[in-house]
């Protein structure tokens, strides 16, 4: 349906919004760097408080912080950019567009 003869309707083609995808181990580079700093900090803490509990905690922390990220960013490596833009959008940080609504309370007795 998108094709008429040999031509493809340009309105039905996906627009290329995000063009650079830099990933490390399937995780976007920005997120990978944050995870690396967190895990290096966890390694330093595990070395400082050397015990069996700290080593088990380190392994669990690395597994909990890295493995889900591979699944989260597996299909859409640029999803975090849309979330960051949504949270930091100017419309979200101001209350100029507040709409007053008429509220009516109905007593059902």
C-alpha cells in the first residue's frame, strides 16, 4: 500500500531522527559511562571493606546494574534521549499553560 508502482510514498517512510548510535556492549555510550563510574565506585568500596559479603554485593550490583540495561536498550538504543528531552522540556518546567477547569461535585444520595 505504501508503493504506487515502483515509487514509495515519502510521507509513509520513517524519518531518521537519531542518526548517531554509539554503543558499548549494546548500551549507549552515555549510559555505559555512568554505569562504569558506578561500578568502579562499587569495586573501590568492595576493596575497602574486603569481605565475602562485599564481594557478593559487588557481583550482585554489577549484574543488577548492567544486565537489565542490555535488555532495555536492545531494541531502541536512543530511548534515553527522548526520556531526557521529555523530562527537561521547557513546557514541563513552567506553569504558563495551566487551564482552569470547572469542577462540579455531585451528591449521589
